């Protein structure tokens, strides 16, 4: 990737003001919950790959939770979440008519330029930002193929939350799609030269996709996940090691060049 | 207690030593980055800057990459962090000053190190730059905050846990500057007044307290320490009652020494409690992580809280919780 292209996606505009947003829709897909929020300010400024910090309702929670943008349609923002701890569990129990506070959009975005052919590789909840990306790539005229991996039947039901023209699914328990991981599908897929790879998922998956892309002489991007406190560049809590040194996932990321991450 | 509860009658400005603060609320070092806020703000963040002074993240003589991840997680009524003083080093920090030289508010430079010479080198470098720089190219650096919660290069223990080591570090910084010097104390001691007294005797003009409480969180699956650094510093509402007790103890032991109180301030009434325990100013830390709007809200709540109690100024509330 050129320095200019890197600067463009690293220094994408971000907004930290808080919006009070009404929950307009809640759908459950196995282990995952899709929220639809009325968030015109976030929706107007968002780009695929960016995230929002979400305040967990209730007195017991201090830190906001980082959630990537799953969909953006008009003034609606979609978030896809999985209950991992008490905070995310509370968010999955939100009901239509309740409100939550969002700050964003934050972080760097996936560059879309030059991706006439795009391959989206997601693992588990890491598939979330790839729907918004697929929508924007399709609008831009790209040919989009997605390969998603889930651990089991409950998680794989999340595939029902996605609408991508060509979607391949793997599950580790063999319950849905091909038995195995995304790598098992990548190994049999016919990928045109020049395809841009977009990956988001657990660290071992990012590492495997990075090796695979190197073998295939493909470049691309990875969106990383980290424990965050502020989400807005202040606390240095969410750093990851990269070819450019230790960088903040919230600020320089979450989207990095695939070849610069050190998973 | 005769004034009507009209917030507009409250005058919030305070004098912290030679620093004139438009209100008593500053940020806690390491929890709030001015330029990161400015680049994510719709308007002019410098015009709307909510704090009465800016305390940047702790600077050390040489750059540091900090601790391995994970570095932060939430805990009951608080959070734990182990960042490890990640910073670019004092020379790179100085080179970045022109980008925010137009900040109107005074700046309190947070200084770290692992032995007295490293602390003094930071203060010396900043003073040399201020003496030589075009005044328009540097912010109004009016004070230093000496962060003694760093580990001692020899013992590995926190410098602030040892009054003699604290005095050595503060004394080394004092020798480099005539500006206002605050010692930021660690609460990881059995008697915080001994550390405060040592700092003041070594030349500190005032005391900030408290830094975070050394603590541990486990990964409940593996039962191993969760943080990359094994231990970290606990902050947030969970520590506020202990912090209030410590501020009151120092206020009682060292009357007349200006104090900056902090530890779990989430609201204006929390801030007011620290003032009642003897603080002249207060610092907001973890609350910055709840949203960009937190500082302005806390200042407004402090104003309303003073008015509701018929108190016209923060000084009128100062020390109300202390013994006669």
C-alpha cells in the first residue's frame, strides 16, 4: 500500500460527541443479536470499518463498549453483538423503544479504492463490520465474495443476519456449511489475481489469513479487536504490535494493512 | 447559608498556588488527550476546552513502549489499567508543543522516571525549551506534577512508597525549576501523610492525590492474571471513599499546602466532596472514558451543588469535612 493511501485511511475523520439513540429494532440470531438504532449523526458520517462506543444502560457499568458498524441505512445504524461479559449481555437484552448513548463514528475505515474484486473473511462476531463493507463495495461496483467461519451451530445462525451475494460459511462443528475454518474454504476458492482481502476475526484467524494472502500474493486489510477504555485515543489501553510499532486500535486502527499487523 | 440557590451567583475560580484556574476541575494525567479530543470534535475544541488546566500524559526522559496487552478492563464500579507510561520521550513531546500552543488554560506537565536523575532531566529539558522558545510556539506551562508512582530502578517498588525516595525525586525536580511543583502521591502506602510531608519538605509546593491502587484481575477461564503486566492500577468510583479519606488526612496534617484531590470523581458532587475534604482543585480521570461531555457536566454539577448548599465559592466548601 502506498504511503498516501495509508495516510488516507489512518487519518479518516472521527467524531466523539455522544448521541442519544432510540432502539428501533432487535433481532436475535443464535448467539448474536442485531440492534437497529436511530442514529442520524453517526449514520451521516460513517464509513465501513469504523466503530461506535456504546454506553451500557444501568448504574453498574463504567466503560463504554466498542462495537463496529454492522449496517448503515438512511438514518439507521445496525450493530451486531455477542454476549461475552455482563456489559455486552445487557446490550443484547435491549428492547425496542429503549435508548442508548453512542459516540462515533470512530477509528479508521476500510479503503474501498482498487477493489474491483473483494474477498471478505470473517470469524465469529468479527464478521459484523464486513456486512457494511460488502454493501459499500457492491454500491461501488466491486465483485464481493465473503467467507465466514463460526465455531458451532448457535454461532453459525448469525449467518442469517448477513446479506452478501456470494457467502461461504464454515463451522467448526460441521453443523452449517463446510466443516472446518475459513482457511478450508479459502483453500478451494478460485480467487482472481488482484483481489483485495478484508479480514476481521479472532487473532489466530487473522494470522492464518495473513499467511494465506502472502502465499497468494494478495494484499488487503485487517480490522483488529482490543480491550478499550476510552475508544478515542486518550488512554493507550488498546495497543497492538504492528510493523509501524505499537499502535492504538481505536485511533490508528481498527483497520490496518494486512501485511503490517503482527497477530 | 443565606444565599439563594442560584448557580449564576457561584464564582468557581480558584487559585492553586500561582495558577489561576477558572474553576477547580482539571483532568487526571493519562486519561485525557487534548489533541485526540480536538480531532474528534465538531467545533473548536480549544475554544470549548472544558478543564481549568491541562495535565498531559506522563512524560519520561526517553520514550517508552509501555506494557504488553491487555492493558485495561472494567471491574466492579471501576476499572484497572496497566499502560506502563507509554510516551514518546521528552524531546519528541517538546517537538509537538506548537500543535497546541494556543491552548488558553495553564498546563501542568506530568513527569515520570525511575530515579531522580531521569525526573530532573525531563524538567531540565522543558525549562531549557521554555527559556529559548518563541512564547507563541509553546503553551502556558505553569507547573509540574511529579508522578512518584513509577517503579524505582533499584528496588522495583513504587518510588512513592518510600518517603526518602519521594523526597529525592521531588528535590531533584525542584532544583531545575522555579515553577509550581506538585507531587502526585501513590495511595499504596500505610501512611500517606508521611509521603506528603517528605515531598513538601523536599520542595513540593503542593500535593496531588491519589494515583491508582495496585490491584489484580484474573481471567476467570484460565485463572491467570488478566493484564499483560499481571497487576495494574485500580481507579473509578470504587476507590473514591479511600481517596477522600487520604485527601482529608493530608489536608489535616499539612494545613495550608494546596491539594489536588482525585479518585473516582464521576459527578460534580463527587468533586465537591473532595473540596470538602480539603482539596483546592480536583482531577477527573476514569469519567473521561464515559464520554466527551463528562468534564463540562461535572463543572456544571459542581456549580449547582455549591449553589444548592448556599456556598458562593469553592473556598467556602473547602475543609468542611475536616475536624476543627
